[in-house]
């Protein structure tokens, strides 16, 4: 009866198995694999897993990776569904010029964030930050309209770009400091505050556009690294994408999920 949620980013595949396709369903098992290890899912972490009844995922790592993951599910005879961002789904409306060109992970994370915010009280505008390979900073109004968002390089990409574009920046990872006094700390702090600064600008944009203080919510594999350096309180959520996939799955599979 179980439901398998998949979040395939540019660095890692994250998976979570739930008792059913419902936001309140019990989490049965979960894991994460770097993309170089995804060809061993069936013989590794997924070996002996009860056959899921439904699979819903989002993938931004390209068609080859998606096919490699599908191969790991062939013995299950379940047809996975992959989210494509649309004009509207699960209470969200998509303000992108070309809605389907919005990264599926961004769309799903916003759905998760929106329902989380609604469950906590009166509707508020939101800033949704996802810190993964790349960093995305989304603006959503209190009615669930995605207004637009920023894409920035993540920590790793920023460091690699600086290393490859200069002669003198090959140093170990440093600490975040207000006034860095060595190259390692200068690089680490520069990247962290570049992200924090971009987020702060988006908070200002949302506040003046919506006329209300936004709820700020952050997720992604490197979210914990950013949390202490933000200029305002952020709710750090383990995986907004799984929350969003459960919301979408409940609506997409409702007739079967009820049985
Ligand atoms: N235990 C960890 N394993 C992998 N990446 C981690 C870990 N902790 C932090 N990270 C950071 O998180 C980023 C990957 O986050 P993730 O959400 O998996 O990205 P994506 O969704 O783009 O694949 C990496 O850039 C890495 O710096
Ligand atoms: C922005 C992203 C690269 C983020 O990827 P991630 O860091 O999650 O691996 C991904 O959402 C993507 O490829 N988006 C398509 C372009 C867009 O959203 O405009
Ligand atoms: K991601």
C-alpha cells in the first residue's frame, strides 16, 4: 500500500517511503544517495522494501539520471510519475513566464511550504529558501501565488568557480566570520553572506510587495549551514519536497489512496 517519494537533485537522490499517499501518513523508511551510487538502489537500500503502490518524484538532474533511477524500479511494476511544474497545483499558482520551465523541485517545495504555513495559522506571504547544489529563493504571496524567485550558486559551486578562475584560492574550507582574516574564512564567509544577503533582499521585496512580514522557511541538504547566518528567523525544515510530494500525491492518487 505504501507510497514512495523521490527528490532527485544535482548532487543527491533523496527518497522516503510512507504508509500511504497522504500528508499525515507514517514515514516507514528514508535515505539519500549521491548520484554516483544510484545504480545500486535496487540491490542496496531498496532491497526487500515492500513494493510501493505509487511513486511520485521530482527530478532536476536530467533525463539520463531519471532513466537510471527508473531502471532501479523496474522489478516493481509500478509506473513512477514525475512532477512537471504547471500553471496551478495543490493550491499554488505559478507566476513563471513559462510555468513548465520552473524547476520541479522548486515547485514541489513551494507546495510543501505553503501547506505547512496554512496549517500554522492565518495565511502569510512566504520566502522559501532551498540550499542544495544551487540555492533558490522563492516569493509566494498569502494566496499561494508564486511571484518569482532567485537562483544562486550553492556553496560548493561558488568555491569551485573561485578556485578555477584564480591562481591563489586553493585553500581548505574555513569558518563563517564577520571579519575574516584568512583566505579560507574569507571564502566561506563570502559564500554564506552572499546567500544570506540575497535572501534578505527577497524578504524586503516580498514585504513591500505584499504589505506584510513574510514567513521565512528554509530547506535543502546545506540548509543547516546557512541557518546561523541569516538576518532573521527562519524555520528550518528537513525536507519540504517530501511534504510537497505528499500534498500532490494525495490529490493525484485520491481515489486509489482511499481504498
Ligand atoms: N551529509 C551530506 N551529504 C551530502 N551533502 C551534504 C551533506 N551535508 C551537507 N551537504 C551539502 O548539501 C549539498 C547538497 O544538498 P542536496 O539538498 O542533496 O542538493 P541537491 O538537491 O541539489 O542534490 C551539497 O552541496 C553539500 O555541500
Ligand atoms: C535551480 C535548480 C538547478 C536547482 O537544482 P538543485 O540545487 O536542487 O539541484 C533546478 O531547480 C533547475 O534546474 N531549475 C530549472 C530552471 C528554473 O527553475 O528556472
Ligand atoms: K533540491
